[in-house]
């Protein structure tokens, strides 16, 4: 029977691009998560990106459950917040470690204001979300109590930490390690740079080597336990003028070569799972 189960797991892994040898056991179908992804609370523009971001497969790979305390670092416009908030509302808790409204930079002030307004506009969905501040460059890392979280998630943010220096990157990973319970999980999705291409000191292209991200996480105590290719895009060679922002959804060059960038689609991404021992 165990052999039959393992063969079934391997077949499922082939479908979603997971490595069974590097990944924990698969969980049963999560109807509540499917419902949150299909919910009317989601913005149509966000839903349109599901084919690139694979929210169900990504979140189940990270081991999300409805009764967990989940922290999302730098939630941005709330793409994943729209899924996580209703899913966790009844039995779990969502902490959004967002931009600092008191930042000296107007960009972060505006980002914080937009997220605050989004949460306030739909209290039936977001009234139980806890909004805190995450600014590793300024040392503002008290976004959750030590040992309080089951799962910390960050989506395409590590390159922003790297742009501010390796010390900031280390501080960000260390903060995630500290807020997790023993056995808690850090889930990372990031733009992936091919190993044969040089990575700039400040990640100027927006892409990072997978080995670098793993090294930074392991350097603060995490154990890397799994990777998934669910967010991979083999059409993306990571060699674009202007970096990853040339691709959708940003399309930084506007109409110049737009068709070619749209044909590539969104970036090739690593999806990494770490555990706090």
C-alpha cells in the first residue's frame, strides 16, 4: 500500500512540477482554498495572472492550512492577501508585514496608504487582518512576536532586499526565522537567474541565483527542504534590457517589442520551501 501511495504522489508531482525527493508529503484537496481563489473578493486584474502565479499549487506546496498564523512580508498591492485573508479569517490569522507609512520615501508611504485603504474598504473580508510594518533597511522588524507564526511567505521581494545590501537581506531572513515557531515554514518565490549569468551586487536585473537565495536563508538557520517548478517559465532567459520589468505585467518598454515580451510571459521563478529546525 505504501508503494502505491508513493507512486501516486510521484505522478501528482509530475503534473505540478514538484520534486518528491525534496518535498514533504502532499496534502488532500483543500476546497476552502479553492473557494478563496475563486471568490468574488478578488480583483479581475489579479485573477488574470493566476496562470503565471499558480496560487493553489504554490500555497499548498508551502503547506498552508486554514488554522495557521501566517505572515506575508511586503504584500504590495495585496495579490495574495485577497486569497489568504478570507481563507484564514475564521480559524487562523493573517499578519501583513507591509510598507512603513512613516517612511521617508514617498513611494513606500503611498504603498502603505493603498494597502490600508484596501483593507478598510471591505471589512467583511479583511477586518481580522493584522497590519504591521516591515522595513529591514530601517531596522523595523518587529512585525510579529517571536515564535508566533506557522508560515512566513514572501513573493518576489528578495531582490528588493538585495538591492539594499547583503546586511539588509540577512536581517530580513533572520527576522523570518525568529518569528516562526520551531518546525515553521518560510516560503519564497523569486525571479530566477540562470547559474551561468552573473548576479549583480544589487540584483539590478531583478533576478537572483537560486543557490544564492538558499545560501542566504540557510545562513540564518533555515533548512532548505523543497523546491517546486510550478512557477517556472522556460521561455524566460532573464536577459532583457531593463531587467525583469521588461516582462509582463510591468512591460517597462511600453509598446516597444511588446509582442515579444508578451510572448515570453511573466518571469521564470524559483519556488523554495525552508523549515526552521
